[in-house]
C-alpha cells in the first residue's frame, strides 16, 4: 500500500489508534502533522500528505499538532504530562495572556473537560486554582522587583478587578499586595491567617521533637525555625501566633533585604500551610456523610509543610518502617551530626543541606543507630539531590505524576516515601501515603474495620476522598489524638 494512497485518507474518520506509529498525517492547509487517531476535524484530501515519520513531516515544513502531540508519541513520552508541562511553562511565562479557563483549554487544544482532568491529575488543582496560583506568583515577583502601582500589577498578571486581585493574593500569601511589597524594607511581617485557623496543628507538627535543635516551640505559641536564606547560611525564622495573625521575624541578620524576606515569607507560608485548600473537602460535607463525619470538629485543619522538600524527604527516609519516636531520635542525631549552628541561636541548628548529607559515609550514620540500608538510602538520595539528578525544587513546581515517578526511581524510595514527600514536601493536594501505619490505624478506627487495612486496601478506601486525599490523610492522623500524627 502506498503511503499517499487514498486508502490511508479513508482511515482518518475512523481515528484508529492501531495506525499510530505507522504513519503521520500532514495537513498543509494548517501547517501541522497529526497521528491517525487525532480527533481534529478531517481535512480535505487535496491538503493532505502522508509521512512515515515526524522527521519527514517536519522536513516538509510542518509542525506537530498540539492536540495529539505526535512527536511525543514517537519519542515514547507521556502525552498528558508533556501537555501539562507545556501549558504550565506558557502560563508562568505570561499569566496575563490567559483571560479565563477557556483560553487555557484553547492553548492546549483540548476541551474544558479534558483540561480539568489534566490539571487535576498533574497539579492536584482545578484549572481556576492553577490560573489563580500562577497569577499570584507572578504578581509577587513584580511587586518586589518594580514600582508599578499595585492595581497595575494585578491587571498585568490577568486579574480584572482590584478586589479580586486583593482577595486571591491575600488568600494564597497571607498578605495584601501592598503589604507584601513592604518586604523589601522590613525584617518582619504579619501574616493574616484564614478565619478559623487552627494554630495548634502547625505547633504540634513542628514540635514533634521537643528536644530537637532543628525547630523549637516557645511558650506554646511561637515556632522558631533555623533556616537558610539567600546569602545567609544560618538565621532563625520566628513565627509567633497573636490575636491579629502570625507575626514573623528573621533573627540573626542586620539587613535582610528583599530576596531574604521573600524567601522567609515563602517558608512561613509553607510551615503554616496557608496555601492548603480546606474549602474543597469541607464543601463536600453537606452532601457526603462520610466527609461530614471526617471533618466534624476539625474544620479549618490544614496541611503544614516541611520547610523544604529535602527536609520532608529526609524525614520520610528516616521514618521508614519505624515508629515516630525512634524516627525523631534518628533525625535529631542527623541534624546534630551534619547541621549548621546559628550564631546566637541558643543551640539551634539549621537542618543539613543535601551537600552536607552527601558528604557523609553510611558508616557514620550506622554508628547513630541507623540501619545500614537506611543510611545508604539517605546518603544516596542526598548525593542525587546535590548533583542535580534529583531536582527536588523543580519537581515540586511541576507535575505530581512526574515528581512521584522521579522519587520512586531512586533506590530506597518506595510508594510511601514518595507520597509522603509529595504531601509534606511539595504540598500536592491529592496524595495518600499508603503503607503509613498511622493512616491505616486512622482508617480502621474511622470506618470501624476489624483490622488495619494493608497498603492496597488503604489505597482503595482513600479513593473516596479524592481529589483531597492529602487533607483527608491529615484528618485521619489528627483523629488519633497524637501530637506525632504525621
């Protein structure tokens, strides 16, 4: 059969996926080439040529279809993941170019339904939430870098009204846009906490180790967190809960400057879980009795994050297959071995960097009661982070699927470790760390099961709370009434 035969043209309306990989369809009226299964409208016969490979189509001056992505198919790449990552890159480059969800869908060449599935799967957000997040992110950078009027910044990133800009910026950052701009000249800032915010949750999570040097809870109402900030190897971020909000200060630096304060703000938002969505899960309570019972008495619970993805992943490896108390003691030993002292910090130590852990030998950790395998996994992971082959910060800003796959490709990092890191390190909203004993026990008690579910059954049971499984997990941990729940 000739590759330009009329019989090939007759196959196009069938959209038969079995022909994908055998040829591509060049459409010269639009300048694109597609897979035979592409759902685009059938072109006129006189505008069509057939090619064996994408390279031949491109040599003829055609570009790949954004709907079916034939070049990804031939490279064996995940079409949806690449589509999402391409959309995210364009959105971050110019969020103001996307006026609504329809323009996002048009940029992908997909329907609104497909866009919703795509963003849910990879960002664990709705398209509207993704658009809002990227607009706020871009606005924050412009507010700190330039002197545009606040409202002009809002318009530039795509907000159509000043009130909308203010509301969404405050919701995701805890600060009004004008107050955020003030970070350039300050050493402290006030975070306005959401109504019903439960300060006890981050205090409990970050206070798991009362004797630990990497965090300290002062007087039951303030978090002292040693951190690394741009140009500052060691400082202390203080977050004090007050009636009007959370007052945050950076100690140990004379003139922090814009970049330091922006990083301190981002860290505080992570530690307090301000960006965590509670409305999605709680909004289901009125129509879902299971969810209503889950959140009863704990409305407003959020998901506090570790200060950095590396801290979360380190904790996850340290905590593999041991109880929380032993995990806390091992982490403390690691921080004391490889952490950095904060000058004038009263014995506080900054959590070790990937480079510091990578410089260790596993034998140094086994002397501290680490198992040989745990020591090897931890050092091996740190070396990959340090050399850039496991780019944690970049993974946390992209696809959840890609992040989980990258983590599980590392020796010693299984599904529980990966999911825990997605939850506490990256802040993805739909992760259930199956295999977690606390989660299993929480489900057993919550559902009145005869025995604790195994990983497979936990995965099945947690599906009832999708796409809010991270927050549901924290509710189940909290239901155990333990300060060491996560």
